[in-house]
């Protein structure tokens, strides 16, 4: 008699963002819902990228330019241009870049490379996928690194030795980010403990501050201990297209096995390649015109983030993030719980946020605002909040 | 100190099709290589499908029709049309259909639903992904069901009870397929043993014989025990685009948990959605014009398969398959091993095949020919084989 993977029973019943959506749909629709919750893009995709996707798709209809299965590691031209524009002075080769269809997939699958008893450290609060994917895999050795307000929501270097450490910078949900100095401590820790850092850089393109690190490989020797993840979703608005990449340096070896070779073997067996036209859309992102489009897009969202953050602060909210990240991490009022405050805001102002508790216990008493919205909505949201707070707090 | 997933060390060094490609690339290039190996499509993608993909992509560039993250289960319109055209009289609902980006991903991930000690039965020979994905997951309870020439390469109903049974029909690599009567025995077995059948129907559209079953759900009560996988790769030539789907019936429950609900939870957490324009390309496949394109494409490959099969038989090869499948399973001559015969053919005729041994021990002394090639190449290959066999055997 077949039995279930019993780890699945340990998962919360629904995925956080779907749960929030479900609750939000049950709300009075007479007043327009403003979604400052899920980190989904708000602008259409640049026509320039779409044109390139269509151009690439059209090549598939001709005998001379048809294609079959693509390289499971990703198209050479895309890996080449990522190397050139993102890792120019960091000595990362095309061989170390793996194209795929979403950081969610990459970051939830990467643990398959490591032994079942690996001691795993995950920040609390953090993106729920890190924890959930390890639960699904039946891993038991999972510890949470508390990220507290008094430490600016950055995890402290633990005394204990961990094998795998998930770090996200600029962070989702708190919006705070590592400086080079702070992240170097983690690289040193990993070198000392022979651990691997899984560095989620999905929000790298939102960094404005020069002290904030963009790639973990800016730190010497990080190539011996770190895997880096990046996404086209937020940077180029590709959430509906699915494109991402990760870096596994050749010098990252365990028990004399090259992790990049093993990952290639996993890709060949389990994942296959990424849709060819979408990869060519990714290529366009790094052209001169494409980079200008990205700059415009990021600037739009970061202006929103700034207005939203300042607006919230004016309403006496204590906020974090929003400077190198599209997320603003915001303390609830009157010490209300995350879910209570989320519900209160939703019911009284028709604004959707994300309860910080959904990202972990240390997210309690916080909510996350996302700046992926249009500026009119953000201004309207601030007005509604002002009115509501005046009357009720 | 971090350690490797030790199961990875048990994998063969390279994925079968990549290994074959590597050897083939080392061959004398003066004579044109004819690839009758990997099951990759040979025709360009229909202009009709590409037009629809581009049309959908273009909607993403406008404010009014922009989209963000899609439903992780797949677009409603695509699931609706699959229901209508593929499961019309089989009472499968849209809720039971899950769109994804390749059967390889689906079939390698589906085991995550089940307990680690599940007793798994995999046909020998079979598509390497079934075995490899279970090895990677660290599963130990894996048995191989011998599929022998004397039984027309179909597995016999085992006396032992298995929890998960991988069945593929029309089969890759042998090209043979289950009749309804034969498959019903497996459904009865699964009902009796409370097992789940993972039914790989990636080659369903190549079925020409009316006695051969297209969907396992044509069998009464199969909805209580079977998950079915299908692909757009071969049917519509989408190997470079990545599109597939699977069916998890609502009535398939384990320990009172609905597997379809749990799969949705896994999709939300680990996989995300499939590229929107590609899904809309899939929608076009089921339009009237699209179905005509598919018919033309399948007919082309099946004509190839017939010519190839008859040609091989004329050269005194003993063949299987090729009637409801694009694959022809062919006994080596002089009892040569698969790899020896593969190398002999490759070196002397510059024709790439796949050694049957790569699909399992019971594939020894066979090679697989694929009809995914153009007819000129197939005719040329037969000529080269004729000349070579005349001189050497």
C-alpha cells in the first residue's frame, strides 16, 4: 500500500502568498483593492524585450533556423552576456552559469546536491520556499537564524557549525541588505566550517547604495563556498515568462566532486532546458537598449518605494528596507500581531500587505509592503491609511 | 562540513543521450552524420503555433493586457481545451489538469509525493529518468520489471506488491504499446495492492492502432490509481519551447489526502508557473487549424517510421515498435552488445542510434532507432546500412 511523503503533512496548509490572496478575495469589492502584498511586477513588459522574444520564436518555424532540445545549462549567447555584464571583473566563466526558469525552482532544488543530514540554517524571517523545500525533502536538521530588529534584521554569525546557509540580500521580506564587510564574515565562516552559502540575489538590481554588495563573488574566496541565484522576474518584469540563472563556481568542490558538474547531471536528468524564445528575451535585457529599459523600470519602482517608505514614516510607522529593495518592512501599530494588523488594514482600507509572521516567527509584529504597484495606487493607499489611522489609532 | 548527497555518486557518469552525443561528436565528419538517436523533433515548429505564441507575448507589453505570475496549475483556457479535446468522454475536469514545462520535470518530481520507503517498480528497459530521479532522491526500494522479447517487451504482472509503478505506452524505447485489455490488468493490480500507476503517455499522439489505449482513464476505476503524463514536445514539435501536462484525478487519495491538492501545494512552493506565451502556443495546438498541423506532423513521422521499420526488416533486422510509436527497437546482428553494435554502425555508416543497454539491462542486444528525422536522411541511412551489412555480415 502506497503511503504519502509524510513531510508534506508538516507543511502549512497553503503557500503564504496564495493564502493572502484567498483572504483578499473575500473582501468587500465596492472599494478598489490595492495590492501592496505579493512581489509581482506592476508594469507591462518592455516592448523591446517582447520584440526579441517574438523574433527568436519566429526562427523556430524555418528549416534553416529550427531548433530542438536546447542545452540544459542554457544558451551560450545568454550565458556569455551574463558573464560580460554581471560578472565582468569577478572571473566567473560561462561554464559556471546555469540558465533556468525561475529562482523558486533553483533554490528549492539546490538542496538535492547535499546529504540528507546536512545542518541547514535559514534566516527567520525569510522567503518561505527555503524552509518549505527542505521540509518537503524530509530534512530534519533545520535551524532558524533569528534576524532581529536590534541587529537591523541581519543574522548573527552562529557559534555552531552549519553546512548549508541560505542568505538573501537585499532581503525578502525585510528589505535590508548586506554590506561587503558584513557578508565577508559569512564567507569566512563558511570557509572555516566547510559550509556552502546559498546566496539569493533575486533583488540585486534594486541596490542603489554603493556599500551594498551585488554579488557574493565580490568577496575573495567566496567562489569556494557560495552558489548565487538571480532572476529576471523583478529586474526585467519577467514574472509571466520565467527566467533566472544561478552560478556554481568550478572551484566549489565537495569530496572532490565538482558541484557544477553534478548540477549539470541533475539538469540533464530532471529539468531539461528553458524555452528558447524566453532565453533570447533574456539576451535582449543585456543589450544597450535593454539595460536602459531595466534602469527605467527599477527607477520607477524605487521611486515608488521611497514615496511609500516616507509616507509610512510620516504616519509614524517604523520601517526597514525600501532603500535597496522594493520591500518595506513595517512594524505594526499598538503591538498588534502580523495577521491581526494585516486583516485590520485589509478590512478598513482594502489594502493588501503580507503578514510578517508568514515569513517566520521573527516576522511577528511586522507586515511587508511591496512597491510593485503604480504610483497612483501607492498615493491612494497612503491617503486611505492616513484617514483610517486618524480615526482608529 | 557539508557532504554530498551520496546517491549522486551512484548515477552513471553522464545522462545517456548526452553520452551518445559526446561519442558521436568524436566521429569522422567527412561523411554527414545522420541522427536516428535522440528523440528530438526534426521539423520546424508550425508557423501557426509560433504566430499564437507571439500574439500572446505581445499582450504582455500593454497596460490593459499585462500579466504577472500565472496560476501555478496552468492557464484556465489551456486546461479547458485539453479537457475538451483529450478527455472529452473520460470525465476529467480542468481542476485535475496541471500544465508544466516538460514531462521530464513532472515525471522526475512526482515521486516527491510518496513515502521514502515506497516500493517502486520500473520497467527494464525504460526511459532513464524514472530510475535516475529515484536514485537521486535516495530511494532504495527500486525493482526492475523485466520486459522481454518473448512477452513482446511488456512487463508481466508481478506477484509482489509494489507501491509505485512506472508504465510508458507507447513505450520508449521499445515502441510497443498496451492494449486496453493488457493495461486493465495493471489497473486491477493497482486497485488490489493500493498502488499508484505513473502512466507516461508522452507518445500518445503517435498511436494509430484502435486497440491501443490512449489514456489510462479509458479503463474504469483508473482514476483511483493513476497519474497520467503527456507532452507537447513530440506531438507539436515543442522540444525547444517546453510544455507538458499531467492529470491527477481528484479521486486519487492516499491516507485521505488528495494528491492533486498536495501537488498544487508543491507547485506553488517549488515550481511556479509556466511561461505564459508558451502556454498560449499550447492552446493553438488544439484549435481546428492546430489539430490539422499536428495530424500532418505525426503523419510525416509515422510515414518515416514505417519506411525505416520496413527497410530494417528488409535488411533482416528483427524489429519491434514503429507502428504506434516513432521508435523502432531493433535487435543487433550476430548477438553483438548494444554498445558494440552502436559503435560499429556509427563508425562505419555515420548513423547515430541509441544503445538499448542505456535503457536497462534488458535492453542489451538491442538498439533504438528514432524516426524523428527527415525522409531523405532515413532513406540514405538505409542505403548506407545495406552497403555496410553486405560487406561485413
